[in-house]
């Protein structure tokens, strides 16, 4: 198996720490995926801007539909890490709206 890059570890340089802090809610530690991106600061900044839209309420999909879509894609592709991140954080999906 080819070697893999490891996520960065604290303490991070100040500019990296600032971006990672913006990527996580509250004072939570950054997830490994974000710390892996942090090896390339321009990539981290670009992905943060993209993710800030994709994971926001401005997206045309509602929170519930977005999470169902992410969970289904993760399950179908065998993305255990991403599945775990979303199930751990978003396992509270609101109920589907009732139809008239």
C-alpha cells in the first residue's frame, strides 16, 4: 500500500491555526480531514470557501436532504471516515416535513 500523508498536528503555525479555527464550530478540535488539507494553506482556504457554501443554509437543498444525500453517497462509496463524521455530527436529522 502506498504511503499516506498524515494530518498536521498542533501546535500549528498561526495562519494555519486561524483557518482551522474558522472551519470548526466553537472550540472543537479540527477533524483529521481538515488537518490534512492544512498541509497546503491555499488549498485549505479554497476548500473552506467552497465548504462554507456547500454546508450552509444558502445551499438550495435543506439540511435534512443534504445530510441524506451525503450519507447515501458515503454508504454507496464505502467512505467510512466521512460517514463517521456526518453520523457523529448530524445524527439528529429533523423529521421530514409532512405533506398536505
